[in-house]
């Protein structure tokens, strides 16, 4: 009993330690974003500003393309997330419910694409988008992100679909539902935790992705937020306040999405671990 209690306490200590390591840099960036120039290099440094100000955000956004970068990232992320969830869920449902030759081989083949480094796909993606006349457009980035998001959705959702009793789906079909109606009206509502978990995984990866967006876009009007922030930070190198404001602008949407879907995300992870 003492050993179990010690293990629990030790686990809590390690969890708190790693939580502090993860949270303190975020708090430092947030504090720096609201500090005036005199506090950037003040000694001893303080975590939170003595006189909070929004001047760094005003300087970062004044006559700046950041709002355009932000909107491009929103469009690319939302559209690619929608198609990744839709197509990935359909594929996962097929792998979970239908019986056809090579079913398991096809599943592992699709998921194995996740093991290919992004750098190895840059040149093929560039050539494909060039032949499709989609270079320097948001659609090129959307298609690339959708292609990389589908394998993750398939991997997560297959286990959830397999966990739904077949009798529920068969009862819907007896009542007159087609296979597609059963999928959208019965199966998807039952696997919402899995959808939420998949959505967060895909959203975070898509929102933060840099190298593909840098390769497929060339004009400033088509840049996504990570690429645009790289350029903006390069122009303001040494101005710690505006740089922290840029970073905070990029981080906030991820925090909001996680907080909104946190309940389903945690439920999805717990259920997925039991498959």
C-alpha cells in the first residue's frame, strides 16, 4: 500500500514538474508581450509586467500584414481540417466495417505515410502543384495539409468505429437508413470524442506547419501565419516586446481550440487507450 501511495505521489510530482516546464515559457512570453521597452532588459527580470501595456501589439499590427497572415492560416486550417475529418472518417469507417482484400495492408500503408519526414515531400509537392497550376495559392497548401491530415484521422477513428456495436448500425439500416445515412446520422454522433481528438491533432499540426507553406507560397499575400511571423520577426530582431506579441498571436488560437474541445479530447484519449 505504501509503495502504491509513493508511486502516486511520485507521479504527481513528475506531472507538476513537467507542467511547470511547459507553462512557464508561455507565461514568460505573455508577460513580455505586455511589457514596455524599459522592462525588456530590466534586472532582475520579472515574470509579469509592473505596468502592463498593449503598445507591443499596436506596434506589431500597425501597417502590418499580420492580420492577412492570420486570416490565411484560419482559411487553410479550417478547410483542410474539414476535408481531413470528412475523408479520414469515411476511410476509417471503411477499414473498420467493410471486409475487402488487403484491408489491413491498406490501413497500415496509409498510416505509414506519417513516418515520411515533411522535408522529403517538399519537392514532390512542389512539382505536383506546379503541374496543377496551383503554386502560390491557398489551395495548394490546403491540399497538402489535407493529404497529411487524413492518415492521422484514419488511425484514430478506426478504433472508435470498431468500438461501436454493429447491432446499433444494423438497427438503423432495418429502419430504412442507407449506409451513408447510417454513417452520418448514427456512427459519427457516437464517435464525437474521437473526432475531437483527431481535430485537435490535425489543427495543431496544420496551424504550426512551416516548411510546406514556405515552399508552396511565394507572395506575401498568400503567406500563412508561421511563415509570415518568421519574416516579421526577422525585421524586428532584437525588439523583444513585438516578437513576444507575434508569438502570443500565434499561440492563442491553439489554446482556445484546446479549451473548447478539452472535454471531448480527454474522453477521446481515454477511450482510444482502451481500444
